[in-house]
C-alpha cells in the first residue's frame, strides 16, 4: 500500500480505537497489506481488497488462548 493509504488507515484506527499509539507500516514486498503495531508490539495485518470495483480493508488480529487465560 502507498503511504497516503497507510496514513489514512492509521488515522482511522487511531480515531476509532482511541489510541495515538497505533502505527500502520507497509510490509516489504507486499503491496496489498500493512502491519499494525501498538507501542511497537505487532497486533495484526491490514489487507486491501479490491473486488467488483470497490475497495475495502480487512484488519486481521490473532488472539492466542494463552493471552486471554
């Protein structure tokens, strides 16, 4: 993803989730996705989906069972 899209997604996540510590960074050799971190800790991946002429973004976050017990 380009820097403009990444910046817009980062601003959206920061506003929506109420945290200025969220950072979205492009992934090396991946034009359709970006990593999401909070305070430097990896939390998930944003994927760009261009289907039927519409663009949307999917946020994929894995939560391990040991993290919630």
